[in-house]
């Protein structure tokens, strides 16, 4: 019976502490120096490179298609 009571108390204690803990603990208090500018150069560069690669592929495919139709 003591084992059951001890297990019950541990479970209740964990339940209560895990429900109260998120309300009392904060990961951050806020940004003291907000940065209004977002770095977008990496994403734009990748999109530009992908667009150029896709365009080159389409041009090559069209040229192959035209040469195959002529012969």
C-alpha cells in the first residue's frame, strides 16, 4: 500500500509541477535591440541561381527538339 501511495504522490507532484512550470519560466524577455532589416541575400541568390539553371535547361531542350525535327 505504501508503494502505491508513493507512486501516486510522485505522479501528482510531476503533474502539478509540469503544469505550473511553463507559466513561471520564460525563455526570453524580449529583444532589446530589434533589427528591422531581414537578411534576404542568401535566399534571393539561391532563387536566382535556380532560375538561371532552369532557363538554361529549357533553352537546351528547345534546341535539341528543333534539331531533331529538322533531321
